[in-house]
């Protein structure tokens, strides 16, 4: 792949400056040597930001799963080998009271942690399609592990349809704060 630095006609086709093209190797090499083009790196599998925010969203209720952020993954966006990565950051008061951090995808709970005396929760949640739009594996559950035990979680979320992602929080006591400080959701494009 090359990117044209100047307007150039090649084999009766006009390429404007900035155009990225894939031509036979010998033609690309000649254009680079002439200074009319340069090598262009191409990302064959892009990463897309599906949703993100660093605006804090505080929990207003007690005793209920409160949706602090949500968005819809449109039908047809994911391929059978796409990967969904969710990176939330919740902060909360350190107390004996429970604070629950959860993530649902397509109505299915894919992450849940109950905390008391800690002050933040920042998991890395990954769901990888397993050559299917309705079969996923979650390589990391609570931590990264090189010699872990247990079986990775699997899911049957149907990404062939529009799918809602919900990042939630729940606090047991109105005197405690629970805030979704940040989240970023990425799509690693697969086949």
C-alpha cells in the first residue's frame, strides 16, 4: 500500500495527493523512488470505540441496580470473531456497606463485584466471539491469570441483533457514594 504525495496518473487512472492505493510492487517501488508516493501502513483489523465517557455519573438510588451508562451495539456490527472490550471505573466510599458494580450485555450479566472497604473497581471485561455471533468466551473473570484454576465463563449473547450494554451500580446505604467515573468500550473487528 502506498499513499500518494502528489497528484499522479498511473495506468490511465488519476490518483490525487493523499490517496491510498494498492498497486503492483514494482509500480509502488518506482513511485516511492520518484517521490510521488510513500509507504502507507494499513490496519487490517481496526479497533472501534463504541462508547466512552469520563464524565462522572453518580448513583442516585439505594438497593436497586441503577443503570449509570448504556448504549446499543447495532445489528450487523460484529463479525463471528469480533472481540468486545469493556473498561469501566467505579469509585465509592470505603465502608462496611455493600457497593455492587455490574455490567450486562444483551441482558446477560457478564461482570459483578460486591465491594465494601475498598474505594474503586476497574476491571477489564473481554468477550470474544467464538466463530459465531451467539457464542462467546470471557478469558479474564476477576484477574489476569497465568496459572489459574477454574473454567472461563462462556455466554450465548446474540450479536446478530441490536445488543444493549449496561454499566450499573448499586449501593446499600444512601450515605455512601458510588460513581461511574469513566468507561470505554472497544470493538476489535474480526471476520
